[in-house]
C-alpha cells in the first residue's frame, strides 16, 4: 500500500517515524563533524548527540506503542523547539555581553531546524493552532537575531548577516503566508468533504421512511460480498395486503404505514443490522452473519413485534419475511432469488410468518 492510500492515522505514524529517523541521522552527522572540528563550542558537542539519543528513544517508543503517537508528537515538537531556541539565545546573549564575539561567527546553523519545525507543525497540528504556533515560533526565533543584527550594522552587512536577515525576515514571511494559505485551503477541503458526505447520505436515504434506499442497499451488499471474510444474511420483508390499505384509506395513510413499519424495524434490529427500503412496501434487513438460525430469530422478532403494533385508522398490520444467507461464490442476484422464494412461500402459507431458504 502506497503512502497516499494509507489511512490518516497510519500516514501520520509513518511521517513521525521518518522525522525521528532524520533527527537521528542528522544528530549523528553533526556529532561526527563537530568532533572533527577544533575549538568546537561545548553546546555544539552536547546538543546533536543528545538530540539523536532522545529521538531514538521516541522512535523505539512509537514502534512499541503506536497508540502513543500524539504524546510522541508533542514531545518531539517541544524537544525540537528547545534544541533550536536554547543555542540561539545562548549565543545571542553571549554576543551582546561579550563585545569581542560576533554573532555571525559563533551562531550555529538554525534555519534548517526552524523550517523542519514549521513543516512538522503543518503535518501534526490542527489548522486552528497552526497559525498561532507558527507566528509564535517565528517571533521567538527571529526577534532576538534581527534585533541584534540591526544594532550591529557591521555584522548585518556580512554574507552570514544578510543570509540571517533574509531567512528570518522575507523568507519566513513567505513561509507564514503559505501556512495561512494551507490553513484556508484545508478548511475549504474539510467543508467540501463534509458537504460531500452530507449529499451522499441524502442521496442514499429514503426520504419517506428515513432508512437506506435501494441504491445504498446495493452498494452495502456489494461491499459485504467483496469482503468474503464477513458473513452476510438478508431478510426480505413485505407488508401484507398493503395495496388494500392504499385503496381503502388513501396513499397518505399508506405512507404513514410505511413510515411506522420502517420505524418498527429500526427499533427491533440489532445495532449492526441495516434496514433498506427496497421498493414500494418491500424492505430488506441486512445482517453481517451467515447463520440462518440467527437471521431467522431476528426475522421472527420483527414479525411478532410488528404484529403487535397498531396504525391509526388502519389498525393491526402484519408482514411476511423471507430469509436467506449468502453462500460461498454466490452472486447477489442469486441470494435475492432465494430470499424472494422464501418470501413467496411465506405469502402462500398464509402471510404473517417467516420462511428460511437454506
């Protein structure tokens, strides 16, 4: 499975693994380079190996405890902020209080860590928090250095000084603008997804009875048949003498009967079952089981429960039920053919009963 096809939780976990691996490798490389450089500052000798060790510990924790992902993300962001901010402030303060020190010479590279933190925040923080934290990070890291450089024009005019000015000024400004654009774009995408889900639900819902319509039922049944590891049983329901209800009391009363029948079915089925209006006065109950006895028991409860109800103006109504469970390699049409045969037998035997077709 490619990264693009992964669920969001699995994708975030993989990205976190990659980020921690990069920190480990980067810390090891920096440690080796600093150990080979004469007169390296103690901070440069401590921070990189410490960052690599902590990242390794977080990576092992993530691999062993995937459910701790959010906690590991928070720890990584906090630690990442510390190893970038602490050296920067240390060297800025040192340059301020020791006139012989020049910030452009003693300040270690900080921009890679800054952009890595920004990227990590884009991936892991919620859009509403992202802008606030990005602005805070920018201010915390940019203000001390830019203030120092403005106060020391000689250092500002050096290549390193100009690089810091452009990186922490215009470049970070563009980066922040892109983050704001991303947040707005993400909000638009979320709105479209929610609207798409709402429209799909509307398109797959029977407006009269507020249960799934046939289009949704065929989709659900097709998906269940493809997932061969799951069992599948159906109950085909038909309201007895429904045509005479329409002829005697009118279609408005007939609609009330359909609505109440659907409501009774929803009340009596199990949470994992689905009620579908298949067409007219015919309904289908979909169950994730291939045990005929289990589906027959459910159909019997529906049959008895509905027979005990009463509709205003009409009085008692009953329904007939045909039960069939999906067999290996059976098509959807063949499954419905067996359920329809069972329903026909229930009608022939006097209605208000359940027939199972094995």
